């Protein structure tokens, strides 16, 4: 009887050791969460492109050129003031350019527009029925209902006023949605404009 007690003691020690949390068990999930947070913080809201032959230091003045006011696109009519305010703020304060009203005096024509971007989203859950005991069972499933959502993508182009060539372009990667409130739309436009010119001039 006494000879069996060490066996029980060893078993008890093993169980208590297994019940303790492993440092690696909590360390790796925490590390994964930190990496995901860093990646989300580094997500880009815009994509830019430019003419590598252009001399951007020569551009000191600009004027704004929007779409035709008669254009029926309601994204433009609702957001043009927000876009112009954001662009003027970033070009004046962040880039150091000077706004002019006369196109003849402008080194750059800042052309902006909202391009249609449509996507399909689900509006409900799918439904399925299946029965049968054999390997050749029968099933029926229906796709979830969907609807088309209209969105607007902000595009900004800098055009050389002398040769009328686009020398720089910025495209928003987050779209303006119909269901956004005015404050949400303003914040998104401000964010897009700010990031577009954070690395300007490109060379």
C-alpha cells in the first residue's frame, strides 16, 4: 500500500502542471492581435500615381476645376463644397501652394470628380432544405436576396496648365456611400484629401 503512494503523488503533480496556463498559449494570440492592429492602422485610404518626368517643384499656384454643374450625378452636387474645402486646405497648408481664381495664372489645374462605383450586397439570409438517408440525398437551397448599392469614388488629378497633361492622380480607396451622414461624408473626404498629399511632391 505504501509503495503505491508515490505513483499517486506523481500523477497529482502532472495534473497540476497541466492545469497551469502555458505562457506561449496566451503570448501568441496576443501577438497576432497586435499585428492585426498594426496592419489596420497602416491601411491606405488612397492610391496615387504620377508622371516621373514632371518637375513638381515648378508648380506653385493652382486653381480648382470641378465637373460641369449641370451634371446630374448627385454625389457631385452634394459633395463639391466639401471636396473643394478639403483640397484647398491640404494644398495651401500641407503642400504650400497658392490658390488663384484665374486659370491663366495657375500652374496646375486641380480637377476632381466622383466616379460611380457600384457593388452588390446581401439583404438577408439564404434558405436551404435537404433530406435523404442514402448517399444520393436531395437538397434545395436559395441564394440570399441582394441589392445594388451605388457609391462614389473620389478622384483628384493635377493637370499641367501649359501642356494640359495629367502629372499626378489620387484615387480614394474608401467610397462615399448613400447612407452616410453629412458629418461622415465630410470626415471621409477630409481624410482622403489629407492622405493624398502627405507624400507630395512624389519625387
